[in-house]
C-alpha cells in the first residue's frame, strides 16, 4: 500500500486509468470540477503532461458530459484553467465568450472552494485581460470600420450588460455613435 498524504485518491485513479490505457470507469467522467483540479495538481507535481493525447481524450469526454458548467459565471471561471491546461480550445472559447458578453464586473479565473492555496495553478498573466467586461463599451468602436463600409442608412443597435450603442451611417460616409450606460 502506498500512502499519498496530499494527493486526492480519485484524481490518482483517473491518472492511473489514463496512463495504463485501461478502460476508464464512468465514475471518472462523473468527477467534480474540484477533482479535475486535483488531476491537474498531480500532473504538475509529478511532471505528467495534461496535454498528452490520452489525458486530452479523457478531459474532452469529461467536459462534454458537464456542459452545464458553461451556464453560470462561477462555474465558468472555475473551468477556464482546466480547459487551458488540457488544451481544450472549444471549452476555453465557449467560456471566455460567455464571460465577455455576460459577466458583470471583472472577469477573473477562480479556483474551487478549498483549492485556493494552489496559486501556481492559474492562467498565464494577461490571458483574460481581453475578455474584461469593462472593455464592452469599446466593442461598438470595433464595429465602426464595418459600419463605415456598409452603405446602409438604417441604425444598428448593439447592447451589452452595461451599455447600449446606436450606430447610424449617412450616405455622405459620416457616422455617429450614441452610447448609453
């Protein structure tokens, strides 16, 4: 018997199933987000790459069975780092897109309760900066070039959680933007 004092036995079970190419038990796919974080902690601690093909296959299946995570800000901010670490682009894109358009306040990653002491497991600095909802008022500016190319004189309304912008273009090529918060 091997005693692993600080390691989560459920996370080790998942790694053993992955590493030994055995059949992965359904309970491994039913694991909580906290257990996924423990899987990543073990990977970091013992030098196992979470981007190895068999680990990514496990995480892809796990996240597909946990799609409800992408419906609440708290669960999305907890799953961003695992999506990043397992190189799950679709999950990361889905989460950051939801946050960019729906989050209130600063967008930041979070760790599951009881996991906050592992601050080294985090997204690289600056990754979330471009998804900050405070940038939402500038989103209309990004659309301006497209509007100027469009000869339509119909107003275009763009809304977000903290703003509404109305774009109008004129046949003369001039445009105006009205932003209300």
